[in-house]
C-alpha cells in the first residue's frame, strides 16, 4: 500500500513540475513499457515503475546514488564491510 501511495505522490509531483497531467506521466512510453512487461511479477513491475519515477523526479539524487554504489563496489571491500551513504 505504501509503495502505491508513493507512486501516486511521485506522479503528482512530476506532473506539477513538468506541467503535465498524471495520466500523461503514467502514459509515457517508458512507464508503459515497464508496466507491460508480463514476464515479471506485478510487485517487481511496480518497483521498476517506482524507481523510474523517482529517477525522473530527482535525476541528480539518482545519479549521486548510482555513483556512490559504483565507487563502493569498485573498492572491492570484504562482504562484511558496508559503507552507508549520508542521508
């Protein structure tokens, strides 16, 4: 339920920011492609849509998170060691 609420909130924010309707945001070809991938379970498709919408809503934050994950992985730390990004 909370994932669904988050998706609705994110769609509304994107719509306001990009001067679109929520229907236009959800009707984008990227979102349609993620939703129509019948090879994946509904929960996984919802997570993929959520991730895509979050990236569209906050592209700089998404880029920073990906960079942190990539650089952490490249360090080759033992599996018992974890680096936690700042909030």
